C-alpha cells in the first residue's frame, strides 16, 4: 500500500518502550505492514528501564491511523502514551492573529493612536468618506464571509466548522498577496439576513470574498451585494474556481493539440463552481457542454425547481444527451468535476475521447483519484496540493484582490477574470508545458504578480478602477 505524500496525513505516536522487551524493528515492521510510512523518529527521554519515543508516520486517514496504533499497541513492551495529528497541532488556538504596525511606547503615542488624537482623523473621514482608504486599513482588507453551508465538499457543516477553512483563506491572502483578510462565519443562512450583515460590516473593508455559500442562494447574495456595495464582491467558489479552471484548460488543450471550442466538455456538479465554470466556458466559445448533477444530465424541456438549472438547460447540452454521468461521458474530451468524492469511475474515464483531460476538483477528495484515472487520461488535475496540477482557486483570489484593492476597483468584472485566467496560464511557458505541469504552483511568486498586473490593466480598460492610474505601480 503506497501512501500519498502530504503533511496533512502525518501522525505522531508517542510510545513508552520497555528496554528489555520492546524492539524498534518490530514497531517499524508493524507500521510498515499496516501500510504506514515512517517519516521521523525522536527520542523524548530515556530512563533506566524505559525510553519514550515519538514516531511520525504518514497515513491515509483517521481509520488508517487507528489501525496502525492498534497494531503497535499490541507489541510486547510497548505502551501507547498518546497519538497526535500534525494537522490538528497546527490548528491549536487558530492559525492567524492580529498584529500592530508599531508599538505604543508612551503617553504621547497613546494620545495619537487613540484619544484625543484619533478624533481629528475620525472627523477628517467624516468630512470625506473616501479618506477611509488612506487613513484606515480599508485599502488592504478583505472580509472572507461564509455561512458554512457548502464548506469545501463537506456540505452544510455550519459556521464554526467553516472557520478553519476561512482562517486558511485569510492566511493565504496575507502570505501570498499581503492582503489583511478576516474570517467571518455567520450564524444564519437566510439570504436577507446575510445581505444585511455584509452590508452593515462593509465600511471597514476594501473587498468582500464570499466563500463556501451553497447554490443557488450564493447567486442571489453575490448579485445583490455587487449591486448595492461600492467595493468588489467576489464569490470565490464561483469565479476563483472558474478563472483557474480556464487557465488550466487553456494550457491542457494546447498540450494535447485540441481547440477548446471543439471540445465536448462534461461538467459534474452544477452548483456554485459548476455554474460559474460553465459560464466562463460558454464565453470562451465552447458550445458542447453537458452538465450533470445527482439526477443525471441537465436537459432543455425538463422542469427544474432551481431557476439556475432552468438557465443551464437552456444554454447547454445542444445535442440533448440524456443519461447518467457514466453514459454522457462517452467521447468527452474534458471532464470537470466540482461535485463530490468518487463520482467518476475508471470505466467512465476509459470511455472518453483520446487524449482526454480530467480535472477532478472536488475537495478534499476528488471525483476520482489520480492513481485510478492516470492509465486512461492524458492530463489529470485535482484541487489538492499533494498531486501535480493543482487546480484550486488559491491561484486566483490573492492576486485578484491585490489588484482590485490597489487600483480601488468598484467591481471585479468579466474582463478582470479573463485577464487573470490568461495571466495564470502564461506562467507556464511552452517549453515547460507537459502532462504534469499545466498550471503553476501556488508557491510560484510570479503568479500573484502576474494576476495583479493583468487585473489592474483590465480594471482600467473596463472603467472600474477609481485610483489615478499614475498612482498605481
Ligand atoms: N478546486 C477548487 O478550487 C474548488 C473546488 N470546489 C469543490 O467543488 C465541489 C462543489 O463546490 P460548490 O460548487 O461550492 O458546492 P455547491 O454545493 O454549490 O454545489 C455542489 C453541486 O454538486 C452536486 N453534487 C454533489 N454530489 C454529487 C454527485 N455525487 N453527483 C453529481 N452531482 C453531485 C450537488 O447536487 C450540487 O449541485 C466541492 O467539493 C468543492 O470543494 C469548489 C470550489 C473551488
Ligand atoms: C478550494 C475551495 O474553495 C473549495 O473547495 O471550496
Ligand atoms: Mg471554497
């Protein structure tokens, strides 16, 4: 059994070993035989009769870890002290904190940053609200807002459970683009309440990043906030995903020598991400798109409760193909998965056209694991960081907001999104392009710079940038 790489699967097992009875060789064998992979061992302390050791090993999941711990615990002279998960350890107390830009060293400083000095600054903003951009953190802040209704592919797990994901997004905003992002998880899933809350908290923010809000409510929430606020509002799961998908696809079709507009594309999961990806494909000239959700292909002439599926049926599936995913995938050039784990089978991938492209983007577990699909596909990508070709909206949102904040855009429009897709795709040069490198890494610092620059140029061209051009580097 081979273990996928990635620190998120590392466990630390603390063992007390009876020096006379226990053998490290037996422990290593027990872990290896159970499919675990030892990454490191450390001696915590040694006493006369016993030693305490930490053994770090990688596993698939919690069940796999339990199995290994049980096997090791049965060995003679071995006592399991505790097991800890490196991912949980990283989350203790949360992942982010607020920091001040300078210390308050004396009364003089105090009277400037706080009362009475601060009052003059407040009054200056009162006289001209636009000054909030230069005299407060507004010009560098984004609210990452979720109601916990569609967290990754985990479903409606609630606002508290959404927090680690939103903290992660905030970390990425800061580390990759210097944007100060605040995770805000709401204890309501009512559209009107969400609108009221977001509008009410918007004065302190330069942008709103909606995250993991389920379809179809997310469409209405975003549309109305865009109309009613003068700062950029961006639903990451829709547009961030679509931008990065398009970047990956531009490069993948180039690699396999197909034209995007000639491709038969099957999109699985017609929610927030699936709808936005489809809209972007349509605007790129693709016509042969078939959307599939739980009940099969979405078809014109059928009645759907979801008004967006009504729109979807009218605008896709021109050949009126009916059936399950397994049926409609026949002859497809591209599969785009934004649904859930294990939806696509190797037998389905086998039925695709030659040089097929599979983007199984559901998180944390894709529609099909690369190991299963790879024998039958030319290009394979997932949303995960532990495989090549990570198609994930993290390649978009930091640079997108950096650009939008820097030029003080009122909106993030189609022009800015398309520019971002091309910017991301352009990071991979023709010489570098290959089956395992169609999309740049999140850690490639050029990505944010290129996206920012492309977004700023597009914002000025399309007339949504408010800052004087010469002031923006
Ligand atoms: N790689 C990336 O950057 C991103 C990946 N995603 C992933 O895409 C998935 C969907 O996210 P959202 O669109 O935000 O959620 P959503 O809740 O708005 O939509 C999910 C859709 O998938 C459908 N679906 C679920 N299981 C299915 C199945 N077995 N067969 C067919 N359809 C199925 C649902 O009925 C729903 O229409 C999640 O797993 C999420 O993690 C979302 C955004 C970005
Ligand atoms: C990546 C992301 O935003 C998601 O899976 O929901
Ligand atoms: Mg998301």
